[in-house]
C-alpha cells in the first residue's frame, strides 16, 4: 500500500526539523530577545569612548609601544617603540642566554602597558583590582596567542637556539633532503650502544662525510668515498666497505664514549659504525657559521 497524504492526517515532521528550527531561531536572535528582552537595548546603548577604534586597537595590539603613540603622547610613544626595537634586537643577538629572556620579559611588559594606555578611556573609574586582573589576562593572552605561535613558527622554519657542550648554538632547522656532504649538521643521539659500551643521550655536531648511496671503504691510512681518498679519522676501521643506505648520512662521531670491562674491538667498531649512520629522524638542523658578529661552534 502506498503512502498517500490526507488532510485528516497531516504529514509527520522529519527527524531533523527540530534541529533546523533551532538553528533558524539562533540565527535570527529570536531566542535572545525572548530570554533577555532588555539585553539588546543595553548592548546597543553602549558607546565607545572617543579616540578608541578597532583599527587603533589592532595597531596597538600588533606593535609594542604604538598604543602610547596613538593615545597622543607622541614623544613617549616613539621612545616606547624605540625601546621595544632595542629589546627585540637584544633578544635576537643573545638568543639562548639569560639576557635574552630578560629582554623578552621587558618587551612583553612594554607591549601590555602600551595597550592598556591606549584603552585608558575604557578603564576610567575602574578599581585597582580590575586593572591588575586585566593586566594578567592580557599577559596570558599575549603569551598564548601571539608570542608562542610566533616562536613555534620561527623555531620550526628560521632559527632555533640549542645548547651544545655548554655553549649556545643557533641552528637553522632543515629538512633531510637539504643535507649535502661537507655540511655541518646537528643531530640527536640515543644513549646506550651495547654491552659494556655507554653513551649519553644528547646532541652532536659534525660534518657530513657521505650521503645516501655512497660507497665508503677503509684502509690503514685513509678512507675513500666513491673512490676519492680522504684523511682517516680516529677510531675508523682499517679495512672493509660500507654502503650508505637511503635517507642516511655518515657523520663520524666526536663524542665521549665510556667502555666498561673487556669489550671486543669488533664490538667497539660496530658501535661506532652504528653511531656514524645518521637517519632523517635524527636531524635537527644546520648551525649558522655566524650569528651576528659571533662565530658559531664548532669552528
């Protein structure tokens, strides 16, 4: 039997009709008028003090110290923006050192203070507790939604400070396919190489000696990469041949390795071979040769 509509039995509402009606009322603000009839009038009666605008707020939000300039104190505003530029320069030059963290804290303070100065007409008559609470909220918001996202982008694509053997090294993050033989790279190492051989987890820096697909052979006086002889390094085997695997680079380790007890020489050579093969997931980046006027380590 076919379903036939009848005037005595109206059509049933579909399962999604109530959901559709809810969003329709939400979009028309009907629910707000019914629940809070006086709210719309109160909101519409709020007036923004003269001298404050959305454009000005965004500019004060984007440039540390600019809020003071927009409020009319041009001389103090220029001084605040100049101080912010100087603090940013100190932060970049001494990146990774305590003075850089101090400069960042002062820059954040100038940024929040200038924004509050721009919003001063809105805060007239506000209690001290409210002003302090608003300052803390702004600091948290700046750090969470402004500075931290910028930091993640910068450290992921431009530069990143690392500590290597007690020294700060600024590294350019790099993708595995950008690594070339002869370049210095920073890579991660995992501790513990085998029975009787101990190595601490950390970072290492060294030049790439061979890349994916290269053939490395060893003699008593040299090692050869694709038949080209090079000076032998300490700890290298005196014979044999290695084939470098895809997405792998050979970096001979210059690390402190502890050997406990009587460990066969073959085990030590095997551990060094394992350590010298750096894979793509170990790569951290490439150290800049210089950071401003400072020469990077290692030299």
